[in-house]
C-alpha cells in the first residue's frame, strides 16, 4: 500500500455510518411498501449503568432515524437470571418483535452466555447466540456480531486491501476478537464473504515483545482490549491500517473526562496509512450494523412466514 501523506488518512466511521443509515432507510421503505410490517427492535437493560444507558440511547436514536420501531425495557439491578430469561422469552414469542438484544455487561449474578443463548437465533440481532456464532465459524449465512461486521464494512468501504495481507487482532473476546478473526481470514467466495487475510490473534498472555513483533509485521491491526495507549508508534509498520475498537473513559490532566481508544492516536497516525478515531470510528458502525441486522432479521422472518 502506498500513501502520499506522512499522516494517516482518518477513516470516518460516523460519516460512513450516516451513509449506511440512508441506504437502510431506502431498503426499509421498500420492504414496508411491499406490505410488510415495520421492523421492531427490543433492547433490554439490567441495572442503571450510565454507559449501557448511553449505548442503548444511541441505538434507539438510530432506529428512529431509519424508521425502525423500538422499545427499551429497563430492569432493576436486582433482577434474577430467571426473571430476565422470562422477559426474553416473552420477546421471543412476540411475533411483532423482530430483533432482541440485552445490553452487556449484565450484573455479576447473571450468566452472560446463558442470556445470549436465550435469545432465539432468528431475533439475535447482536449475533451472540451460539447458533449464529457457529454458522459464522462454518462460513454459513446467519446474523453476524455487529462490531466485527462494522470493522469488516469499514475496511471494505475504505478500500483497504485484505486479500493475502497480514492482519493482527489484539483481543480474543467471544463478542469481538473471535468473530472478527473469523471474518478476516474466511473465504471471500463463501457465504460470509470473508476478507481472505492471514490472521494472527494476540491476547493478554502474548508477551509484550511478541505483541510488538507481530504488530510490526501487520498490514492491518485491529485492537479491542480496553487498554488505553496499548498500540504505540514503534509497533506499527509504515502505511499499515489501524482499527481501534477499544473505548475507555479517562480523566485528563485538567480533570475533564474524555473517551480514548487502545491506540496512541496522535503518535500512531504519524506512521499508519489509515486509522480510525475514538470516538467516531468503529462505534457508529456498530450501531449501523445493528440496524442492518434488525432489517435482515425482519426480512428473514417475513420470508419464513410466507413459506
């Protein structure tokens, strides 16, 4: 990859997400014009975590912008797992609801995996149900987790070469790192239309020297660990594409709070070819992909009913 500037080109996820919202508006209008009901997304929050509330607000705002009906169910922190599963079951059985998500994390007394699997695969717009993850792993059609799909779409729309390129994914979470690694390495000619990259996964037990070594060899670095400043200038190959999924709220030297990613942005942009900012990079794309997944789920359910 060749670049004419000494500073990385910023991949504007917010602008890209806005373009996708416009495309989804048209897609949704056509779907409804064909006689189908307006898609409906239900978001469930357990507890009063401000960050979770903010994330859900962004999702409901996007629903309103695109024309998707939405409902937010807020449950108290004391909600038992059985009570939460009952609420999920009600949404699963409600034929007017096309998509269901539980905002993570859930309180410690509730098992996250049990909750994710409780949402039926057809309405699992977060893509966390074991059936959807399994279908992704086997390169079959399904609902793909929104953040990994957002990263894939960023790379595609920014025209970042991936075929045969070296990609490093820093972080191995089941919701981001793992499915993203699958999307990056899987076959572009198959159902999931993967990116055909050669992928290395690094995680908390990768020694610092080895992490730096792998990153310096990478054409694409995607980091999602929630550790501010983890990726530094000396770890990035000139011209590489750096995608920052991490987001952490920190207090600066003046006492003000701000959001930062896992990449030392100001330094890394001096050597990278492309870079995503935080905020305004992957975050808006995650929301856009959630909207896309909701419409996809509604279309699949409509087709199943017709058959």
